[in-house]
């Protein structure tokens, strides 16, 4: 086995740092997540954090994207109404909403985080939603545009901390029917 250079990476400390970010997000949102706060909470050196992540945005991105396995899938549901209901239920949970807000914050600050958000989070849900819209009678352009509007509305309401109530649910359902062939 070839010799390694420097000290080996402490994977337990790295995981503690990611857990610390998720905990800080749950308790106070992205604004309280600083490299200093994460280092203190995870009992790791700030230098280690910067060795693993070049910026707060990169750290937020990895911590939130790595918790996606815990999020209920928005793609659950075989009809548009089921997709809308499942999405609203999932994003109505505080924990899931805080993860989404953190991902959006990281994507706004960092190109790599934006690319990861699009490829890991948005792409699978958009593909599924476009297929549901096509099955409901939308042409390709209408399905793509309507999917953008549906997800954009949900994301905006979560980012703006607006309740996604029955009125908004009904508005999403009406929007999903506009533009059918």
C-alpha cells in the first residue's frame, strides 16, 4: 500500500460537521449557520471545515443534499392531484421546508450548489411532473412550462414562509389544467 501524505481525514468529524449544519438549520435556519458555529457545535477546527468545504455555501449544499434521503419524495403519486397533495404535505413539514430553504440559499450563493440542486433535486421531480402533465393532455412545451410554474410556486411559498393552504392547493390544481391540448 502506498504511503499517504499528511494526516488521514477524520470521517467521524466530517459527519459531525454535517450533523451540526442540519441541527443549526432546524433551530435557526441558514442565517445562523457560520463556519464558526459549525466548528464549535461539531468540535472540529475551522481549518478542517475549510479543508473539506471551500465556503459556507458548499457546506450548506452538501449537508442539505445529503439529507435528501430523509425527505419524502415529491414524485410519489400517479396523478397530478396526488403529486400536488404529496408535495404540499412534504413541504409543509418544518424540517423539509428548512432543508429546501437552505438548498435554495446555497444555490443562490454558489454555482456548484445550483448545479447540484438542479441535477439532484429538480431534475427527477421535473421529469416525473412533466410525464404526469403529458398524461393529463399537455403538449411538451405546455408540460414543461406548467411544471416550472408548479414547482416554482411551491418553492416560492416555502422560501417566503407562506402557508400552503387549501386555497393555494386549489390554485395549483387549476394551474395544472391550463394549457391542455
